[in-house]
C-alpha cells in the first residue's frame, strides 16, 4: 500500500505538469464537481490547481521548519531527520519553492489529523515512515478516496481507535461536526488530503497546554497554520454545537447540499440553512484567551504568515472564483480579528493590510452581517480592532513620504484600512444606544432658484449655482443595508472622537481630496477621505467645507461677469449689506429679507458688510464684528424672540413670541451665512437645536442639556419602582409653563389630560409626550421658519454629510479651549520682531497673566471675534508686526488678516498699559 506522502508527492507532480499539458478531467474531478458541474470553468480549475500547488509549498515550508514528527525519519529535507540545517522562516520559504520544483520528497505527518476514508485509513495504518510513489498510484488512491461514501467513512472511523493527542480532533468533537463535513465536498477533500482540521476550543486548549508544558511549539504552529491558511477550514472553526435536523433524511439533505453548492457563486444569497453550524464567538474568544497565555514569540511569525495567506486566498475567492459563501467569509474575518495582540510589527505591516484589502471585496450584505456580529457578540473587541486599524494608518502615514505625485489618497494600505474602519464605525453605533429612526423633522423643500438668463448662458458656463444641476451626495449603501443613521446614535459604544486620526488629517492635502470628493460624486473613480468623514478631525473637514463654499462664491461672481458680457443688467458679485450701528437689527433683517424675496441665490455670494459712516473695507474683519453685534442683539432676551434657560444658560425659542415667521427665517439665514462665510458666532444653543437642524426631532434625552433640573426630575420618576407613584408624584397629563410675562399657561398632553394620572404603566408615555411638547410641538412654528432660513443658505452644502450635530455646534461656536500657549507657538512675526525680541517676550508674559475675559477681548481686538476657531488656537495664524520705535501710540490691528501692529515700547509696564487700553476701548473701523 502507498503512504500519504506518496499521494501528496504525486499530486504535486501532477499539478506541476498540468500547467504545461492540461489533461482531461479525472474521475476525482468529475465526482467532486458533480453537484454543480455546469458552474465549473477552466479558469476556476486553474485557480484551484494553483491553490493546491500553494498548499504543497506550505507543507514543504513546515516540513523544513518543524519536521514531520517521526523520530525515525530519514528524509534529508525534513527537520525531524536531523540532516536538514536550521533555517530562518524566510530561508525556509525560499527553499520550499525550490523543493516544489525539484519534486522533492514529502513526509507523512504523524499522527493523522482526522479520521480518513477506507482507503486512506488503511494506508495510514500501514505506513509509519516516509516513502514515495508514482503518479499512477496516486490517481488510484484519488479514485478510492472519491468513491468512498460518508457512510463508509463513519464505519471505518468507528472501528479505528484514534490517538488522543492534540494533533487530532477528539472523537466527541468529531461526531458533532462530521455530519456537516461529510456534506461539504471541498472541506472534506481538504481534510482528507491532510490539510488540517477546523479549530475548536477544546483543541486549542490542548495545544496551548502542550506547548506550555513541553515547550514544543511545532504542533501549535502547524494547527494554526493549517486552519488559518484555508478559508473553508477556518470558517468552520469554533462552530456552535448544533444537531442537523436533516440528518435522518438523506434525500432532503442531498437536495440542500446541491442547492447550496450550485448557489455558491452568489455570495449574497441567504444560505444560512445550508451552510452548517454558525460561529460560536464566545468559544472563539475563550480559545484565543488560552492562546494569549502562550508567549507570542512561539507562534506570532507563523500566524502572521498564515493570516497573509488567508487574506490572499479570500481575495481570490471573493474577487474571482465567487465560491466562498458570504457567511464563511464573515466568519473568517470575525475569527481573524479575535486573534490576540501578536506584539510584532509584521502583523501591522503584512497581515492587517492584506485582510483589509480582502474585506474591500466583501459584498455590502457581508459587510452588514460583519457589523451586526461585532455589535451583538464582539463589543469588547471593538476597541482593540479600532486601535489596531488606527495604529496601521498612523504608522503608514508617518513612515511614508507623500508627494504631489503620490498622495495619501493613492496609498492602498491607508485607503483599504479606512474603508474597513467604516464597518467598525457602524458596528460601534449598533453596539451603543440607538433611537428610533421615526423621530425625523418634516422635510423642508426650498424652491428652485434659477438664473433668469439660464437659457441664454447655459452653454457658456456650467450652471453650478442652480439646484437642478447639483450632484447630491449619494447615500452610503452600507448605511442603507443596516438601516442606520448617525443622527439616531444617541450614545455609541465608543466615543466618535476615537475614530479621528490626527496624523492622517494633518497629512491630507484638502484641495486634492476635495477635488477627488467632487469627482467621485459624479464618476466614482477616485478615493476621497471626505467620503469617510468619521476619520477626519473637525478642523480638516471644515477646510473641505471652506473650499466648497468658496468655489460656489467664485461661481456666482463668474455668473455676474457673464451677465455683463451679454449686455444684461449684471447682478452684484457680492451680497452687500449696508447697516447702521444704532439700527443694526432693522437694517440687516430688512436687507436680507429683500434679497431672499428677489433672488435667494444671492445669499450664496460672499458677504460684504459696510458700516455707515466708517471707512473700513470688509476683507473679513468687518463681517466678523457685524455677526457679533447682530447676535448680541437678536439673542438678547429683551428682544423677545428667544428666552434663556436659567439652569443651563442656553437660549431657546420663545414659545409665545409675537414676532412673525419671517423674522425667525431671517435669523436662520444669519446662522447659515455665518457657516457659509466661515465666521464663528457667540451663540449658546442647546445641542438639541443642532440635532433638529440636521433633521432629528428632540426626545427625552435632549432635556439633559436643555433643562437639567426637569430632566433629573423626570428621570427619577422613570426609575421610581414603588406602587404608590400616583400618590407620591400626584401628576396628571396636564402640564403648566410660563410665558415671557410670567403668566401660567396649561396644556393637556392627552385629551382630558387633567383627569389622567401618571402611573407605573403610563409614566414612560408621559415623559415622552412632555419632552415632545417642550422640544418640538410648542416651538414648531418658530423652528420651522428658523430651519427654512438656515437651509436657504446651506441646502446644497455637504454640511449634513460631513458633520455630526456636535461638530456643527463647533463650526458655529468654535472651540472652547482657550490655550494661549498654542497661540504663542503658532504666531508669526514681521517687521523686525522675532520670538527672542524683548518686546515679544514681555507681550506673551502679559497675555498669559490676563483673565479669561481680557483674553477674549484680546482675541476680539486682533481677529474681530472673541471665539476660538475650530481645532483650537493653534489654527489661528496670528501675526505680530513691529509698528515703529517706542511712542505713545496704542497698538492697532488688521482684523481681516489677524495682524497686530505693536510699537517697540521701552518698558513692560508701558506695553501693558497701552495694550489694556487698546483692547478695552476698541470699537469701529478706520483707515490706517
């Protein structure tokens, strides 16, 4: 009889020769592909041949490194014989390729991994040494193997007693998984050809214990390598202990098997009922906890190589052959990312990029399934997965020298990791607290505003300013498949801020990324990080929004020029407002109302403000002061449009305001213009306002920052479990609130609410109705008008696609971190000053000693706004220029360009006196 090594050697020789002289399909090939023979092509046969050759090379590799386990081995190419020299993994890999082409001798590994069929079982029992055979004998053995039925396999294995070692699956585990393995021809063929068995928790425990006790690592390495290099085997590892309901009906089982095999070319097909046991994630995690007890140097290098091979094989299966079922691919990714920290750079540099590249070809349904599994069963692993991906991206960005010819958007390692992180991002939301997706604000339709000369000029310029021509941001297919929206994520499992990658954000050339972003919307060919906004910091995304807004402003200017060319009355190239300081609200609102009524497109032009009687030219600084003054007036409670919450000090819409809807619309326009013109406002809205602006209605949890006292009281009611709730609270479904004059107003949350008491059964309903009334119903008229004005400016902006509500608040209000040390580091000097000048040293010494209010005044004086820009003061490019020698003049500033003109005062006391007077009594603009 022939040994296993003979079969493998002949197989290797047959596969090598078949690449030159293709032979007709053998009996073995006909039997294994009989279930769906019409789907087998020459192309897939070639791929499978290459895969078989690859497996043989891997066997040579492990034979050179670990040996066959036979102490009497006499094979000079086997480590067990003592004749082979010690090789490093790289040397062994190169030597394995040479041995494959030389058709060198292969050993039989002892003992066998799993029970064999009749023919191979006899061969294994008869042969304990390394022998060789011919191709003809191998083909005979293949025919015997193929003809052996699952029944005969069961009979032979029941009679044969297997050694109870860590090299083989125990008889108890084998009986639980044999029913499925016997119905999976591909997996059965791999097992019967000694390519390895699926991993189980018990087997991993035995292997780890053996490695720790005997200090022999070869069995553990071999088991991990054999399982992790083959997707079909790894997907069946750590399977749930289930009983096949169809085991008693072979005919029906055969039909299901045929259906599953024939539909395997459709990876999106739901074949859960015919794909065998599902993955037991808990068992997988426990098994790898055992593995973590083994020092990683014993297996890390081999496991990295195996993971790289797994990724390559999955890439072929997902991209070319389409034979890997979606569920199997998902199981492979779940298991691969449960692997403990290997503590080596090769994992980040080799294995992880390959896994991310393979995941790129996973179908949308597969990605959704992976996200759901992680959210439901692997919450504890999300942080480790995210941190590993962040390390990969950061390491790659820092170690790569990007140029204008090779941008970070061209780096597949970074882009594939970013795409894979999107799956983690959605899994993180699903794993956290999600709200109902039914709480949506009613959509507001903004009427099409088209240029009057569109028909005349349409062929001369692209109508970018017209709504009908815009390219809207397409919805994410994965978000649609998961039916998820970031607005519904009340509290993600991990904070969204942990997804930011600052080194990547600082490296991106936003002008190039924005160009790719706009190109991708229309053609979908270039990679843009703006399509994955969760990984970018707010400062970086705000730069992309700045490019979007500036391009639209320049487009409107071009339209004005073309109007003049054709002889039409040219519209103004800017949105110009002329206001009086004493009547700033009336002048501004009247001017904006006229623009909104006559030509709303003009709202998307660059804003230019002129204060009547002042010489200042608006290059940005005048607009900043205009917004600050108008916000101070509008949000003043005395004005009557907004009220201030006493607990949170936030402003809210006046429920009983006497102002018209048009007034609130104009306030929304002002807020939109501030974002559009990159101006930070001193407004203090609660977060629920920004959530509502993005389209999400307010709910009970939004009361926390709107009215903390009320929120805590209602929360105590929800947590109260006593049966006397009705007597303890004595609350009905009628509520009371006050108007601006202090008068009490009553409102029934339900019909005849005064007669309905709050009980344990209806307390949740009461809380939800109460919150809905306060945050939505009571201010519906005012807020709808406010949101309409906001959307008149931002409706075509990618604001909602790029920013979450918390980030929109930062865009409007700026950062809250007044770190003047960062401002000192980022400041530049001109006119003879340097950082070592005595005047400059005295200046910063004075600034750091100022109170927070005086620091705000300094920012107001130098930049025109007392707010910190998005990203912190390090993003504020302040310039301090020398303005002559010592004199009695006060410091002055160009607020449009953030330039402080500072004379070179002789003493520190004189500098402090002049600086404090300048920042305390500055108002108005003049020409210098």
